[in-house]
C-alpha cells in the first residue's frame, strides 16, 4: 500500500503547509541573531559618498571623522581627485556630495541636466590662494600683473621682479583641479572673461597640493600656489597687490573677510537635487558653528562671522 493511500489528501496538504511555515519562520530570523549581541547596539543605517576637490579633502576628512564620532549610524567616505572629478561623479550619479574649489561650469550643468541631475550648490568655507616660493628667494611681494606675466611666460627670470639672476620654474596644479581653473581665471587672466591667456607651456603641472609644496621646498627657483591651509611654515608666502602702488597683502582669515587679499574664493559642496535624510543632516551640521570651528583650525576661512 502506498503512502498516499494511508494519508488522507487533506491531511497531506496540512503537513506540507506546516513544513512551509516552519521553513519561512526560520528564514525570518535576523542575521547574527545567535551571536549574543544586544539589539540595542547602533547599526549603520546611512552611507554618504563624498568626492572631489583636493583643496577641500583634508577639511572634508576632519568633518567626516568628527561627525561620525557623534553619529555612529552614519558612515562617510571621503576621496579627492580634483573638483572636476567630483562633479563628474555627481553628474554620473556615483556620489552623494561633490566637493569643488570652483563653481560648477555651464557645460557641467548642461551635462548634469541631460542626465536628469539638478546640482544644488552650498558654500561651505572660504579659502585664500597663497603664492609661495623657497625661503631663500629674496622676492617677497608681487602684483597680480607680475604674477600673470610670470605664469603666462612673459617674465622668465627672477631679476625682472627684483630677485636674483635665476630662471623661474613655474608650478601649477593639473587642469582637473578647481584651484588651477581659479588661478587661471583670477590671476593669469586678471578676472577678464574675454581674456584667453593660458599658462606658459613649460609650467610643471603637479597632481596634488603636497606635490607643489615639496617641489617649492626643494627648488629655490620655483614659484607655486596652493590653498593657504596647506602651506607649511617653512615656505615663504608672497604678499600680493591688485595693482602697482597698491597695498601688498598677505593671505589670512582677516584679509579674506575684509576682501583686501585679492586671490580668495569660496569653497563648495554640490548635491544632486535638494538633499534629504542623512545627507541633509550632514550638510546642516557642516554649516553649524561646530563644523565651522574646524574650518578655522585647518587654516581656511569660516563662513560664519561668529566662528572661532
């Protein structure tokens, strides 16, 4: 006699259903349920990808570390690569926040909108671009016009600006850097949107702020530029005047805020549309006095007047 002849069909169906219920209940047990861990332990519920400007990267890392200390339910990944790299990632939908040391370009906006992305801009700090030379270089001040002529190749020897008879070695960030773009537009082209002057072809392009610092430190003929927060005490910072006969001003928090230093800029974060959830909470914190105090600690300029 077969098993199906012994078990009534209805009872057979109930057995099958009971077995299915047991299996489903077992699958519903949370992973790690038998590990002995308390369910009250904080779980990571949000992950924020943040990429872009190398000028901002150290500040962004400091922000992320501080924020995660207070919010263990949030994880923030911070990488550099340049403003163009961060904005490209935002356009492609691979980051939550793009860092930029320049404003987004019109062609980048057009590309973003073609991809269904509407970038939203946040000014998160301010920065001075410091012009730096080797400490043994006797030149201590330059006008914007002289800097333009140096970097465009019109001035090639330090004697032409009051220095020793040495060839000028020009250093710059690479073209995907927002700092490169800002220096080109503000210094080399003197803020004139119709000016098409370019960096001299023999300008040495370096991939990082640290690269410029190290090269200036080793080469007494070199001139470079970098965000003020990256410049160490052992290098010489040039005082800059907007025009011949004008005041020569060194970069600093006070001279950026009173606009007397002529090579200063805003620093930005961009999101794809208005931020929400964990990203909004994080940006709100970045604009708070607690986060802006970190801006000042790292040598940048806070956007809040009452920040330390």
